[in-house]
């Protein structure tokens, strides 16, 4: 089975621009979660999608958004980029369950997209 | 999710066992204990999880205290490739978000 893939792997943008990152989950996985990793804040949960619906969102401003398509692929978008948005953005997929979190569910992470904002 | 406490860093020698501790004194009865690790320049990867009984898989063993307020991830024979940040995460059932709550983790250094 192919793993989680993320594109692009590296991206350089300037302040004020917007960016779209893409994630293809493992085949058959219906839940996709996004995380931001920075040296100062560590790994932080952004949001999770299941069956094209955002089920919950972490503590990030509205500039961060996402969506999920019917084939479970997901994109996240960051508008009006700030210097502090420079980070590694990680996508993780899991089989997921309609009723919500399953305590034994394992998340499989992609390699991440390294975003640098100049 | 309940909070976990791990040492910031640990050092071990190659080919020796490594015991990585995690304290979770506020764990609830239905919380599973999960371990993930993140190798340099990679995304996190799942290592192991358990509820009450000790667990073994090809990567590691998980020893859970009888009162479940602490656990230990055991790497039986560390290699240089085990150098990573190890995260102990509690995961309960519930509706809504499927996100993991990562702490700072333990930075494991393996000396050749």
C-alpha cells in the first residue's frame, strides 16, 4: 500500500501571498488530519476531515482552511501569509470512523511540506 | 486528552536496551497509551499502543504500570536508526476531532 503523499515537499512564498498544500491519504482511509510543526510550538493540530466534512479545528486563525474531496484527498490553504507561518506542515491519514475518534486508531503521517515565508 | 510528562532527552549506547518513561497521572479508564516517534526530517510514525496489559510488536515493547499512571517504551536493542523524538500520547474515544495532542517528547540520542 502506498503511504501518505504530500505535495509540494518544499515551498517558498512571500508575506501576503497565499498557498495551497495537497495531501493524498492511504487508500481506504477516510480521515485526514493536518498539523503544523515549528521549533517553538512543536506539533500542533490544525484540523481534521472525514467524508468531506471538517469535524474539528485547532486553535489557528481563519487564514488557515482546508477541504476534503470525495476521494479523501485533502488540501489546506493559508491566506495572507505571515513570517510566522514558516513551518513543516504534516498530513496524517487514518481509517477513521463516522462516530468520531477511535482510541485505537493509528495515524499515518506523510513526509510534510516545508513552507518558508520570506 | 490527558497530559503526559516525558524527559526532554535521553542518551543510550548502540545495541543496548533503552527505557523511555512517560507519566500520565490523570489518565482516564478508557484512554489508550500511544507512542509515536519522529526521525530527523520525517513525519511522525506510529510505534505501539496499549490499554492495560504490556504489549510487544516488532519495533518495541510497552510496559504499563498497574495503576496506569505511567508507562515505559522499551527498545530492546537500540540502533543508530532509533535516534528520534519519541512522543507519548493518550488517546480516548469521543466524537469530533481525530487529532493527536503532541507534547515536547523525548529526544533520544544513540551513541555508537
